[in-house]
C-alpha cells in the first residue's frame, strides 16, 4: 500500500532546539510555524489514511466486480444450456404429438394383424399332431377372449399372442411324456403318451400290449411294430428320468410339405 511522506519530525526538533537562542518574538513566530507544520502533518496523515481506505475499498470493489462477472458468465452459460434443453423438449413434444395423432391409424392396422395371428395359430394347432389338444385350444380361446375385451390393452394382447407362439415353438424342441386315457376297441386304456418334438406322437400302455403312432396322412392312430415298442418304452423311461439319456428312435413317416 503506498504512503505519502510527511515532514520530518527530526527537522522540527532541530528547529525547536535552535529557537532556544532566538528572541521572544522570533520564538513566538517559530512556535506558530511549528504548530502549523504539525497541523499540516496531521492533515497529511488523515489524507493518507483516507487514501489508504479508498484504495482498500477500490480493491474490495474490484474483487466483488470480478465475482459478479463470473456469476454473470455462469448464469449466461446456464441460460444457454437451458435454452438447448427447452428446444430438445419442444422437438420431443412435437414428435409425441405426431405419434399420438397416428395412434388410431396404427391401432387400425395392428388389430387385424393380431386377429390373423390368432387365427393362424389355431389353424396350425388343428393341423398339428394331436397332443395336449385341450390345453392348446384353451390357450387359443383365451387369446380370442382377450382380443374381444376392451379392458385388455393392445400391447398386452400382443404379448399374450407372442407367449402362445413361444409355447408352441417349445413343443418342437423337447421330448415329453404324460399319462393319458385313450379308447381302444371301445375300452378306456391308460397309456403313456410320448412326443418326439414334432417328429412323432406315440403311446404305449404299461403292459406294452398297446402301442400306436399318429399317422399325419390319414389322421388316424396306427399300431406300431413290436420292435418299436421297446424303443418307445426306452424313450419314455429317459423322459421320466428313470434311465440315462441316449439315442431315441421314433416310428415316424416322411413329412411332405406342400
């Protein structure tokens, strides 16, 4: 901080000492001069203190100005960022409004497609091997009910249909066995049904007296040769987890696709 130099007090002291040898009038004049010099010195000190105070205030104002300038720049940057966010939101809003305007059109196109998917699935099940028909047709009836219900959103209808298709696909990837009652020569016989994916559907009674396969061409059950009964029994045991996995042989006919 700069300081203003004041009159040297040493010089004043020297003048006072010298005045001791002067006449009374001169001493009086010298005393007034000394008082005037001291007053000037005190005023100079006051002025210097004021200058120092103003300089400190200036420094504080400069620091505050810099702080306010930084805040202003930060605020301007935030405003620019928010303007970009608002522009993005406005574009998204316009897109959503446009999509909402096309909802009816999309729905009008989607509903017939979903109905066709249900109809195609039903036709497939009816033309497929007749295994678990009651369960599979019941699933299709549930789909039809969902399609007719206003309480089921179109997205949920689509999900249910896709799940039904996935279930049908899984039948072709696995082997399954389950007990079932069949009518043979007018009598009810309990047999073990066995599904070789979608390659063949057969059944075998526990006593091995009755063993048949479903013929795709005639749509009828056809008795299998005795040699195949052992293979079917082995496959059933594997599916039941009663024997170790091995090669399975199925009494299948050639599949022709037209």
